[in-house]
């Protein structure tokens, strides 16, 4: 599966959802996740993310391993998203800030 990681938080560009052939992105207030049971590992979403927040589960950056479980857990409760929308208002300010998991809203 592919996994959405820390740098999506408070940016949420949503470019990723447009290319997913199986529509397996799910949306929270300030973060998106991928449902690991639905993802077919096509890798199309990875280069689409302006925040470089999407990784194959084998390539999750050190220290961000918990996002694997978070994608699984939150995709079970958040609604599906299939169309791009505006990024969050302060996306430029937050893109690249480290450790945004502390701001994750559920
Ligand atoms: Fe969707 Fe493919 Fe990305 Fe999986 S790897 S979330 S199937 S676009
Ligand atoms: Fe998040 Fe990147 Fe998609 S910032 S919403 S994973 S395009």
C-alpha cells in the first residue's frame, strides 16, 4: 500500500485524489489518508503530491512509521474524497514544517 505522511497535515493539496484509479483516499479536517485494503499499489498518486507526502509502505521516512497504522485506522472512519478541492488556507506556511502530527485533527 501507499501511505500519506506528515507533510500532508495542514496543507491537504488534494491533487492525489484526482489520479487514484480506485478512489481510495479518505478525508479528515486537515489530512488525507489511503485505505490500505483498497490501494492497488499503482503509484500514480506519489508524484502528484506537491508536498511529497505520499510514500510506498516500504519507503516511509524514518520516524514516520506510525502513519501506516494511522492511514489504516482513519480511512475506516473518514469519508471518501474523489475530487480535488482548494488546499487549506495556510498551506504555503505549513508545507515543509516538520512534526505536524501534533496538529492532526480527527
Ligand atoms: Fe490510489 Fe494508486 Fe495511490 Fe494506491 S498507489 S492510493 S491505488 S493512486
Ligand atoms: Fe495531502 Fe499531498 Fe494529497 S498534501 S491531500 S497527500 S496531494
